[in-house]
C-alpha cells in the first residue's frame, strides 16, 4: 500500500463500511448486497471511490460470512486499489476501528474517507469536496440544511423543544479525517468503553476535535427501508418486457383442484406431475418468457422425480426471484382461466392475494379473469383446465 512519498503529497484512502445486516430494508440478504438495476448496492458505492484519481487505496469492512457476497459485488470492478476485506465487529463503531487498524498495519498514513456502503449514489464531486475539506481540518463531514421543523420530545412523545432550524443540518458520508487522529480517537473510545457513537464525527467530537462541514449532496441518499429500494429501482433506467405463458391439464379422479395457489374442492382432480396448478404454471412461464430464461420445463423437468406432487408456488416464487436477481421489477400479472368448472369467481380475491404473496408484489398488480369455452373443445367438455398468462416486468437496459 502506498505511503507518503513527498512533503506536499497527501495520500487518501477510502474505507467503506459494509458489515451491517440491514434488517429494516427487508430482503433475503444484507442491504449492501441487494441488487438495484442488476448490480449490488456495494458495487455502486465502491465505483466512485475506485474511479477517483486522488484516492490511492480503497478498503472494505464486511460482515462475517459475507465473503462470497463481497466477491460477487466486486466481480465487475477494477480492483487495483482494493485491499482487504476486513471482517467487522458487532457495531458500526467497532467495524470502522477494525478497518482503520488494518490500514494502519499496512503502513497507511494520510487522509481517510469513511463511507457507508448503504449510500450507493455518492458522486465524484462529493468525494472531491471531502478530500479538499480534509486538507483544511482534521475532521470534516458533508452536511445538508434541514428543511423540516425538528422537535425534541420526551419519553412519552411530548414536545420539549423546537430547535432553531437555521442552525440544524443533516449529515452524510463520506466523512473525511486525518487518519492518525481518527484511529487514536477510536482506540481511546474503545478503552473508555464508549461504544455507542453512530458516526465517526460524533466520536471525534467526544475526543475533543473540532469538526468542520462542507456541502453534501441530496442525491446521496441512504438506503434504510424497503421503500428506499423501490425509489432507487425507479431511479435506474429500466426497460419494459412482456412475457406470455400457457398451461393445460387434464381432469381425472380426485376431489379438488389447485388454482392460483388455492385448493378448491371439486368433483374431479388434475392429472399432473406436480400439483397441476395451471394458473401458477402459466404465470411462471410468462415471467420466464419476459426474462428470455427458458420455460418451466427447463428449470423443473417432469422427468425429475423431485418435482412429483410439488406445490406450484415454488415455481412461481423461483421465477419472481429470477426477476429480482437481475435487478428487475414485476409490474403486473394477468391470468385468464378457462374451464366449465369449478367456478373461479367465488375464489378470485383469495387467488389474487395468494399470487401477490408468492410473487412479492401488491394485490393491485394481479388480475384474474375466468371464462368458459362455450362447451367447445376439451375445456367445454369438462375434460381439462387451461390458463393464459401475461407478465409485465422491467429490467435494466443492459439485460
């Protein structure tokens, strides 16, 4: 790792904190590894620091067991500046301290920018402002004017004070520090048992250092809740894709049929390798068609005994997951069920709710229609059921 080579050169490192679990954001993985428009959040956050010429070293603190996720996140990035990663601690404060210690062990001295990986839209201009501010002060943080009125409340939620808004700011990362002073402050806080600082600027204040501010960036948002990811997805450039699906199954002996993930009593059953849910099978194919990702038989071949009698909600959940893995969004699912019996109408809303649950979308994004074939053909003769489905999704343009 580079160190100072001349009196007028200040080396700059970036330390990205990506060790949190991000539970409030939902999903099946820490938020820094969730995808937006086909790329992990961490990849977005890293790239501007890797692209900044003034930064010589980029280090990342990750959670225990996240090594494979981290490797996937950096797979498409230029990694010549990357070191580590370092495994973080239980708290953000401890994770930063471990990252700083790893940098110190490698011989780094200079300015360090500490950035939360959950802020993926940091700009090169903001990074340059952080570096410039660090040259003038031992600690500097990006700040934005507060536009809402702020109230301080007591434990019961009663207002105690309304601070003057003109002197309030909200702060962001990257926060810029003189490396040796920040590490010393962390070590001192650890020795004193002070472990509840929510950002490094607060820790530096505790250590007696004056903290300067510089202009932040409103676009440098932090992804915290599930709706933050929806807004972030909408901000990325996505292309509409439409897929269609069709399925049919013969009726035979039995006392029920499965339609749209719902068990409906009936005088006959369905002859099928799985549970024979024509609605979910057609929807699965529609989603896979929108992805140009084969069909239900490609991923769940009837020749494979493990799918005998399988619940079809697994198939639809798989297809919806493939959309999410590629950074896409499901906009709408539309199904038409063709049969003489059973009657679909009494079960329509239950089916809509179940499909929405399986696909991870709102019920308003699911449409169910049912019709007969006027007693024509195999459905008209009561020999089978059929379903037609259309899926509308949005995918990153690169897809």
